[in-house]
């Protein structure tokens, strides 16, 4: 309604003047005693509307692969063959570099011989242990029999001694034989226990030696397999770090591989932009005239860069691959604020305060009314504002934009353009 009234006022102001121009000579100006009306300042106005203020921002991007590996040798040896070249693509498990395996093959053969010897020693010890225990058991049975015989003879002689049929010296001799037989039986039992114990300890030691030889053989075979260095995953060979004839040790890198999965774009933004990026979920990476879509994957905060947050975005797998380490630019949009939106040219700063000028229609004309506002957000030539006083700047208000420098509070104005239309 305000703008409609201002438009009608502008038309009525223009109509009479045009009629007067076509009617003939202009009447003489009033004399000094007549009061001249206040001059009107022609202005343009913008209808205050609700809107979203967005900003497009840019940041420098570093492109890197999602997986990168420096493949190292697992064995010692001299390089005898390079099976790939830089820039080539390899599959998981594909050989990259071959080392001289002659010494490793000899180590395998020596480990096999050591295992065979340990197995022979263990088998022989088991056979000897069985024979020794059997002999000790036989000796114990014989000693036990002799003891039983001597005991029975002594008992018979002691019975005849009571009848006077045998001499006391014979009984004493038989008692001595019984004691000797008892001592022999004890010695045989001890020898059997010692034979069993010694054989078990010897067998356990030999079994450990056999297992040790098995471990050494597995290690030697694994080292032989490590003489051919393979790719751990499907990748592009970015760099070969060795040449034929060079000696490499275990743990020495021989090639640098870049994974074939989707590439990553890493860039840093202010922390207040992170939420907007996560909500949007998508950014555009620009490189050499190409725009590549990317999906925001994660964010990383660093104590060394408290004012910036690192954002990791995954490039679309279908997009062309960029050189690893390439520097590109990312473009993203953030929502700064929502609310009454105006051109920045409508704002006036005075003594640290911000004002706009409304077109205030009164009975005697239209006047500029200064209204204090607070700038919520500003980007480019747009700003979202709030009136300092409630209801001071309602939606639909006609605001002078741009504000001429000679328009002040209470200046009589004439609207010549509303929202860009005459």
C-alpha cells in the first residue's frame, strides 16, 4: 500500500507539470512576499522484503589420493629386475621389484637340512628312551624276584632254627643275603625312575629343537617370498625408488603407490563455515577450467591452526583424475543470515551507528525518516538488517536506496523509482 501510494504520488507530481508545459507561457513567479515551497529530492526506494543472504566463497585446495603407500622390501638383497614402470597401473598382488634370491634359497635349503637333522635326533632319542626304560624295568623285576626269594629262604631258616635243625650262622648268612637283595631292589627302582625322568627331559629338549628348526624354515621360506615385492592394493605407480643393481635392506622403500579410489580434496575454511559445508554436503573443485563436484567427507581441527578448520572432500569417482598434489580452487556457498534484506547502498553509518531512510508518507507530502538498524550480515552489495526498535522497520517499508548524501532526516522527497521500476 505504501509503495502504491508513492507511485500514485509520483504520477500526480509528473502530470500537472507536463500539462503546464503544454499550456503556454509559464506564469510569472510570485513576488518576494510569497513563500516558495520546499524543494523535493528525487529518490529511488526499495521495498523491504524477507530474504536469504548467501555468500560464495573460495579456498585453495590440495588434491591427494585416498590411499598412498611407500612399499618397502621385506628381505635383504640386490635388485635384479624392475617389473613395472612409473605411471603404470598395477593390481593387488602384482609383482613390482625382484631381488636376487640365490642366498635366500640357500637359507631355505639349510633350514630344511636343520629340520631333518632335528627330526632324526628326536626319533633316535625316542627309540633309545624306550630301550633304556625296558632294561631298567627288567632289572627291577629281577631285583624284586631276588628279594622275594631271599625273604622266603630267611623265613624257612628261622623256622628250622627254633627246631634246632639249622645253625644260627646259616640264619645270619641268609639274613645278610636278604638285606643285599632288598638294597638291590631299591637301586633298581631308583634306576628305573631315573631312566624315565632323563628320557622325558631329553625328549622335551629335542622336541623344542625340532620346533625351532620348523620356525627357521618358515622364516627362510617367507624371506624367499619377500624377494619378490608385490603391490598391496590396486594403484598407480607414482615413483620407483630403486634401480637395478642397488642393494636394499629389509624395510627399505622401493616404490610409492597411489590408490585408484576416489581422490580427496583438502582445504581450510573458517570454523563458522564448517556447519554450512556439512549441511550442504557438496562443493565444487575448479582446476584448469574444469568444475569437479565433491562430497564433504569429514573435518579436522588442528591445535596449530585454531582459526581454520581443515575440510576433506571426496571427488566424484566419475570425474577426471587430477595429478596428485595438484593445487586447485574450491567454491562453496554459505548462508549468512535470513531476514529483511536491503542493498548496502541503503545503509548510512554515523558515529558508529547504522541508519536507513524510510519514505514516510504524510498529509503534506513524503519525507525521509531516519531509522536506526543493526546489520546482521553483509555480503557483496546486500545486507540483512534488524530495526533497533521493535516495529520500526516492518516488512514492506519503502527504504531509500541508494541514499543521496543530501537526503537527511525530514528531507522532502519525491519517489521516481520503486524496486527498479519508474
